[in-house]
């Protein structure tokens, strides 16, 4: 005979199943109350990634600069503090990095030790992340170096102007100037765009802007954990708040930075929040995120939007990773894995 | 001049960037302390899905039955309480449902109003979810009816034996008996497997078992939010605990049910936790999950595993959804979307 508690459990579960099986007609939306918890470092990722996941919340995440000069100083500090890592990565990855200008914009040309023969006439344009405000100059290079070395591609990294030098749409204008110059000498179908975070958003914004301007679109795009919605909409802004140790919270430094870039412009403009744009006609696009990523929602929302337009779009989500951790260190197996996927995606979809 | 707080913020962020840019060598893994929070219903999903997300935690989630009779009673209750929804869904979807047996196993044959001409010689085998213990008989039908109607496929739904009638590997044995009978009359490359939750795990286990037995594999598989790891490993077991309103917690009713099915067998056996199995040679596989899903990690871990074996595998993740909510009600736009993707995937990959 079933015990009393079992019958009670059976009844309550059954009642709920019955109630949830059809659309509830009257229940008003309500919030979910989640108790405090202590989340261990997962054992389901590489030991190297476990170290990254174990790090505390990013220091200073809730004390962003409050003045243009403060932001400028922080950007410069991100540059100088990144230099040792950029230098070491460049040596390990055996890529050549040459500064220059293209379309009137500062760039770096990153060349791998060996360009794959099938990539001889292909080129990638990389737009860096950093909330539209951080990671200038050499700090922009890790992603460009990773995809160059792992994919065997020539990469043009755009060192776009940032506030206070240039506010919205300065970054996008610079990226478009480089794109125009690139497609003047390389067939657009042989050109790929790649970027992460603000760079992931800029890649999508470049697609939207190219459509507005009647320019041909690139052959493929890689948008990593894009800041696709700067209005703070997106469920993982809440569910992964204080779980993501990089962005930490929708009320952190990155949103302050985006507002600094927008400079009073409507945050729902698709050229700042591209998830609201018309992406019809976009080329094949690969999207990357992590299960702890504050922007996981804003990544999957773009994926669904592209798929619902019938666009060939591929989503990869990494176990345990917070925002953009897949692009941090070339020695982490998951970094090789993520950029291996991106390289294969470009190889499949860019014209030869 | 930068203000004092800005300099401090710049310095702390910079120090952390420097510290995180290279692999930390000595930091011991530590837990993340996440404060209590109140998570609103996201506005970034359909109004119908908002109602599902707004529902409270599944009643009885932490009071599973403790006796075989209690589980049997709960299973029967899930069946009877599902009947009205199954009946209404069958009418709306205009599918024909016929009970029968195949390979000595109880099945339902689900036939759409119109079989797509290209699907005339194709068939799908569906294995239902319910933690290996719940949703017998008609309760197993919603997923079979959805893919039948949306994809235009003939579907054979397996009503496998469950404990206390049959413990591990009873469910798998029954599913394999049906699969053998199906491939005796239909070319395996024209056969697709589909299942969600325990059914998503069973689909993967069927692939592993077919390899062990030297049977040909199916043409494609759809594994929805699979219980791919019943050892409770997987980061979203923690990050989405109390966020997912269906499974709620790794210490809830579903894990108790899986243990009841395993009946003392090693939970790390790949035929119970298929993420630990050798999936080489698997056919193209589509995986589905949601950002609030307790099993998001165990979905993406399978995706990465398949991709690292070079297998064509596609991941779709839905905004704001807890475990398996995409398969609940045919009137929800996101349900049409998810099953539309699965149908297209089968159409692309099954032989004609």
C-alpha cells in the first residue's frame, strides 16, 4: 500500500501537472524567489578553466568611473595591464602583428605563421570587446591572434576610436570604414567578421549598417556573447547575476560603459542593441556563450532571431563559463575548442 | 584629472585583468557565494510562455515517493492527470493515435493528418520522459504528437516498462526491441529517434547500445534536455537550482526517480549517464534546452562531446525556459519554433 506522504506527493505533483499542462489563463506573472547559495567550481571542465571559474567577482565591477577622464584612464590601464599577456600570447601563437591604418582607421594586421592555402584570398575583420570603451590598441589583440593562429587566417583588428574621443556611432563608423576598404580589394563573400562582447554586438551592427547602406554583406560572421541588448532585457541578466564573475550584474561597469558610449542616444537603437534590428539577409553566423554568462540570453535571443529568419546560425555554449572566458588564454583546452569551432565555421561558409 | 574613486576602480580592474590574463597557478578552487534574489518573469518571451515561467516551483518537488507502490501510484496519477491535455492536443494537432505492440513492446502509432511526401518512407521512434518512472501510456504522447503534426512524420511512441515492473535496463531494452523491429522494415538511415529528459537520455543510450550490439545507427537523433548525467555533475544543477521551476533542484523528485530506476546500478554507467559513453559514429543530433534549465549543462556537455568527435550536432537554447518547457503546449509560439527546428533537422539529415 502506498504510504500517506507518497499519496500526498502524488496528488500535489499530479495537480500541478494538470494545471501546467494547459496554458494557465489567469495566473499573474510573479517573480521567482531564489535563496542564497554557494556554488562550487564545477569538475566538468578542464583544470585550467576551473582556475578561471574559481576567481572572485571582478574587482571594481560595481565602482565604474564617473567622469570621461576616469574612463579614459581605465581604458589606458586595461591596455597597459594587458601588454604582458598579449606579448606572451603572440609568442606562443607565433603570429606576426603589424600596426597600420586602413580606411583612415588604426588597425593591426595579424598574420599566422602559416596561412592555410584555402585562406589565401580570405580575410577576417576583428572588432574588439570592452563595453565600447575599454581595451584599446594592443589590448584588442587576443581574439585576433587566437583566430589567426588556430584558423590560419590573416586578420585585420580594428582599433576603433572610443569615448571620450568619439561617442556613438564612432566605433561602428570606424569598423565600417575598415570593412569598406577590405571589400574594395577582397570579395565580400571571402570576408568574415569576428568580435566578442561589445565586439560581438559591433559585428551584428555592421551587418545592420551594411544593409542600411546597401553594401554587400560579408560571407560569414562570428558574434561572441554579444551585447545585443543594452536595455538590460534578457533573463540571464537576472539568473546569472552574481554567478558571472566577469560582468557580475546588469548594474555593473559594463552597462555604465555602454551608457557612456551611447552618450544619451536611445539604447534601443538597433545600432546599439542589435537584437532589435532587421537581420534578414544576414550571412551564416556562429554565436558563442557560456552557461554562467550574464549575456547568455542575449546570445540565444540572437540565435533564435537568425534561425527564425531561416539563416544558417550555429550556437555553441560552454559549461561553467562566465562572459567571454573562452577567449582569455590560448592554453585552456576550451579556448582551443571554441576557436576551433569558429575557424571551421568560417572555413565552411566563406567563399574560396 | 581622474577622480580618486576612478583611479581606484581603474587600478583594481587592471590588477584583476592582469591576474586573470594568464592562468592563475596557485589559487585554490573556491565556491561562489550568490546572495538571495528575486527574479522577475522575462518580457523577452511570448505572453503564453511568460505564464509558464511565472508558475511557482513544481509542487511536491522535494517530497518524492519513498516506496515502489508510491512511485507506481504517482506514475498512474501523471497518466490520468495528463489525459485531458493529451486529448485536447490530439484534436488540435489532428493526429491519429493507435495503440499496439511492436517487438513485444507496447507502442502508439501517431500519424499526422498529412504525411509529407518526402517522409513517406521515414519514421521516427519517440521515447518519453518522466525521470524513467513517470508518464506511462497516454502521458507519453505530447512530444510524439507535436513532432508528428509539425514535421509531418509517422511516429512510433514507445510505452516502455517502468519500475517497479522493470528496473534498469528495462526501459532501454524495450526501446531497443522497438528499434530493432523498426529497422527490420525501414532503412536505418530513414529512422530518427526523439526524446526529452529521460527520453533524451534514452535516445543517447540507444545510440550507445546499438554500437555495443553492432546494430546500424539511425539517420538522426533529437535529444531534448537529456538526463545525460545522473551523478549530479553539471554546473547548472547548481546555478539554476531554485531557478528551474520544473526540476527545481538536483536533490528533487527526478533524481530520486532515477535512483529508483537504477535500482543500485552504478549511476555512472553510460547506459544511465550517457555523457560518459563513447559517442563516436553517432548520427547528426539536435539538442534542445532553455536558459533556466537545470539540465542546461548536461545538454551542452553532450553537444560539445559530439562536436569534438566531429559529429554534426546542433544546439538550440530557449530564453527563460526551465526543463522541457518547450514541449508542453502546442499553442505556445516557442513550442512551434523548437519542434520546427527539430523537424527541419530530421528533414535535412534523414535519408529519403
